[in-house]
């Protein structure tokens, strides 16, 4: 049983690592970005509301995300643990998550902060070729990260939950560090 939050800028490798760790522990990998992309593809009400923000590299309004995460964390498969990837992204989202988890009588074991220099992120994201990965949108997503999401580093440091990982290393090394971390869970 492990509950993790993966924090970090776009292109830091959170999704790749989350997939591996989720398989290892048989727990759901909850990526708000993936959920939103499926909603856009399926043209659901949520997808239609979220699409323009995503295409511009802006954050989708908090209320849409909070409803989505609340519904997801109330599903039965989350009882054995979870990895949140790409949520929370604002201090308001983090505060909401704290009270949501308190209500579920759950606590997050670690918040893993993936550290990668901006220049590395830009070249990684340009190589990824997703529709929201044009250079202009990438620069905006990084700016949004520094303004709205990076304050969460201090938020979780104060709560003594933050663990930083150097995300500019080979995938296997990072994976090793994450499995060491989760095995020595408090
Ligand atoms: P990601 O795949 O995590 O990079 O997310 C892709 C896009 O979905 C982001 O650029 C945002 O527009 C939106 N998104 C994903 N997660 C969130 C979130 N927690 N809060 C607001 N917007 C989000």
C-alpha cells in the first residue's frame, strides 16, 4: 500500500515513472492530464469545457478538476493506494486535497518533486509531439508551472512530506530511487 503525489514541471517524467510504480504496487495511476485528454477526445461536457485551456497551456479551472479528483478518489480501486500525477497544481487544489483525504481517512506517504532544468524540459517536450507541445504553448506551460504550481514545493516542505528526485537522470536510475523510497515507507 502506497499513496504518492508526483509533483514537477511538464516533461519531468512524472507520467513514465508513475506508470512503473503503479504496476509494481498494483495501484491506480491517476493522471488528471490523461483523464482530461480522454474527455476531450470523447467530447464530454468536461472535455468541451477543458479543451481551450489545455490547448493554450493554461490550467483548467480548479472547480472542474476538484470534482473530477473527488469522484476518482471515491472509486473502490483507490482503497489499496494511488499515485496522483499532475494533481494538485495550485495551492487551492492542494488545500482541497488535504480535506478530501482527511474525509477518506487517508494520508499521502510522500510528495515526490521531480527536478529538471527548464532547458532540458523544453527540448524533451518539443520531441514529444503532443498537440499541446508547440514551442509557444510549452513556454506558457512552464511559466504557468513556475507561477502556480512551484509554490506547492514550499507547501509540502512545511508539511515534511516532500522528497526531491533529480529528474535529469536515466529512467532506470530514477525508478530505482523511487522503489527504494516506497519500500522504506514510514
Ligand atoms: P499534463 O498531462 O499533466 O501535462 O496536463 C495537460 C493539461 O491538462 C495541462 O496543461 C492543463 O491544461 C490540464 N491539467 C492537467 N492537470 C491539471 C490540474 N491539476 N489543474 C489544472 N489543469 C490541469
